[in-house]
């Protein structure tokens, strides 16, 4: 049995890298909002009034119901709370193209045009080759 490692729980749970990144962003925004509400000592009703949403919506937020929130909604709530959002985009690995049947002619052409050269290695300094040992 092999163990597969993931960078985050979302990478393991989601079907595509895009969906995983979307969930990472939403979870960061939700955690930030929930922490702000707790830090300010607001009730859910007070937070709802401040953020322009209903109290049940704040309940969903604090219970981590990530499936109920879009990135847009969370950004709107965070700015209403006076929070500043910073976004950082990092270079990732380039997408990998898996060759398909349509790529076979190009692959065959590349194989034909490449040459494989082998070179006989010279013996290491101080070591005689087999042919010089048998000659002596």
C-alpha cells in the first residue's frame, strides 16, 4: 500500500487543482472572519448587522459551512468588517501535457531525428585497460 502526500487537505479532497485552490481561499477568508468576530467579542446578531447578513449566515460561517459561501460573499463580508485582504499569486508547476494518439506522428518524428551515441569510457588514470593487461 502506497501513501500519497498532499500539500493541504483540499488537495486531497477536491477533484481538480482549481477546486482545491478555491477551497483554500474560502477557508482562509472564513477563518479570518470568524477570528475577527471572536476577537471583537461580537454576538452573532451584532456580527450579522455589521456584515450586512443574517444571524443564521454568521452561524454557518462560525460552524465552517464552507460549501455555503462563495469567495465573492466572503470578500464582501470581510471588507464590511473593515478587514484588509491581501492576495499573493505564486508560480506553480507548468501543466503537464500527456501525449495522446494524435501526438504519435510528432513523437515518431522526434525519435527518428534523434541519434543515440555511445562512447567507450577511457580507463581511469593509473588503471590499465583489459587489452593492455593481457598484452604484457
